[in-house]
């Protein structure tokens, strides 16, 4: 009987020891799984951020490619023949010529200090006025022709810049 008790006790101790060992191993395994889940979450956030950045970069490349048709990327920026034609076809030249005083006054009010300031403010002033009623035909043109309004704003900005530079006492060569 004593032998049976010893065997049962030994078996119980072995079972208990094995159970504790399994419990420790499972605990360590769960800890590793938790760490990996956290790391995967961090990596997913980084992947999402990287994906957003790549999308923005692609958009910028596409925009620059579209602008290259209409704007020569040299200093100072100038319109290509296609850009000049689009300025006329869209009635952007008429819009600027008919609103020249107002647009230049808006540029002047922002107190540009350099020719580059005038270049950037020219685009900004056109964007600021793009919700006015007299800009509607340009938006309709953009819609019908499948143009991005930003492309037209860039083109109009260069035309307005050239006028504003003269009006505000700067030279086109002051940009380069």
C-alpha cells in the first residue's frame, strides 16, 4: 500500500511539475504573441503612413507632369505655347484683364517684398477670387474640358504675376 501511495504521490508531483512547466511555457508564448501583436500594429501604422505619402508623391508627379505641358519650369516660370492657348481658351486672360485693378490691389494689400512673393500671391489672389460669379465661366470650362482648376490657377497666376510685377515696380528678372 505504501508503494502505491509513493507511486501516486510521485505521479502527482510529476503531473504538478509538468503542469507548472506547461503553464510557464504558455505564459511566455502568450507574452511573445502580445509583443508581436503590438509590433504588427506599429508596422501597420507605418505602412498606412507610407502609403499616404506615396499617394501624395504620385499626385505631385502627375501634377508636375501636367504643368510641364503648360508651364516651363525654369526661373522665372513661363507659359508654353499650350499654356498661352489655354489662358485664352479658358477666358482666363479676359478675366484677369477685366479684374486687373482689383487683383493687383489684393496683391498689394498683402505687402509683397520680392518678385517671388508677387508670383506666389498672384496664384493665391486668383484662388481667393475663384468663388465669385465672374469666375463661373472658367470653372465651367474646366469642368467641360476635364481640367484641374489648380492647373488653370497656376497658368493665370503667371499671367497676373507678369502684370503685377510691372505695376508694383518689379522686373521679371527679379525672380531668378
